[in-house]
């Protein structure tokens, strides 16, 4: 019986992983766009991205575009796998296969 | 463990986020296309105002440049994001829309003034339809340009209508593109 992933299950982290998982592999989202898509604040989003990065679910790349710093967050293969399993578990719960 | 209601809520959150990501991708590439079409519509109307006899040729050139430009924008976006937002089906759709517009003009025997407002209204109708599926920004841009075009048709006399259309159609698309970019 599959278990829910505690790291992904937190609502904002679930949205972050859903957004990154909607993109092709190795394509990331800039911090500002991720913030707009999830409706999170800077500090909150940064903290949750760090949690996901520590778990190896996302990679964070910091670069300069012109003179502006730009942070890009990308789902790793491990993150995509964990998200897929998490969604499958949610579907099982909805279908009543897990109580 | 969570119950099925909480699981359904989580799935709804996921679906909503995925929808937002897809809409954001469409807005990114569409905003560039709108900016390009805005500039071309502005130039086409201004050129038609300066040299009215060659208006038809200017518009053929505008449509040819916009088709090539759209292909280039789609390719640029794809190379940058590796996401294919538009493909050949969209080009075929645009070709069919243009063909039906030409059909209407030919059998409708429109005057030049009527043609000046027909094309923006006709094309904006499809923007509004796109808005139903891809995001309200298209709906707002389409409805605003149609309303302003009709006001111009009713109240702006003679060839000045082309200047009105340069601002309303060209300017409207540029403002709409910039707004969409920020959405």
C-alpha cells in the first residue's frame, strides 16, 4: 500500500511540484513566475523550495541575466518520481482503495 | 492518513496549478505575437493612410510578414523553453480563418471603409473565442478592440478612420500584449 509523501503533501510544496512537473524534464521555472503561479510570498516560497531541494526533489540554479540575479527551480528525476507516486496515492484514496 | 475529501482537494489544487502553468505558457508566447501583430497593424494602417491607393498591397505584406514572424516566434519560444505551444494545426487554423474572411469580403462586396473594420472585428471574434478556452485576457482584448472599432466606424469620418484603427487595433494589441506578459 503506497504512502503519501510528507514532503510533497504540504499545500504549497504540492503546488510547486505540480507546477514543475507540468513542464518537460529539465525545464525549470524562474522564482518570480513560480511565486505568481503559486500565490506565495518570497520568504514562504524560498523556505519551501529549500525543503524540496534538501529532499533532492528540486534543483536550484542561480545565475545573472544581464545585471539581474535569476533563480530557476527545476524538478529532479527523483522529484518527478515522488510526485507521480504521491498523485497515484491520492487517486487511490479518492477511489476508496486506502482508508 | 487523509480522507477522500482532503485527497480530492489536493488533486483539485494540482489540476488548478497545472492549468495556470499551461495558461502562463500560452500567455508568454501569445504576448510576443500580440506585440508583433500590434506593430504590424499600426504600420499597415498608417501606410494605408499615407498611400491609400496601395492599401491592399500593404495588407498583403502585413499578413505575409505576420505569418513568417509567428513561425519565427514559435520556434524562438520552443528553443528557449523546449515547450511546443503552437504547431502546424494553428497555422492551418489561421489559414482557414483568413480564407473565410476573404470569402466574406468577396461575396459581401464591402466598401473599403467596411473592410477596414471588418478584418479587426472578424479576427477579434476569434480572440474572444480563444479567451473562452485559454484565458480571459484574450476575451478582454478582443471585446475592447471590437467596441472601439465600432465606435470609430460610427463616429470617425473618412480616411481618418485608418488613423483611429492604427491606434485602436495596433495600439490595442500592443497594450494587450504587454498586459498579457505581466499576467
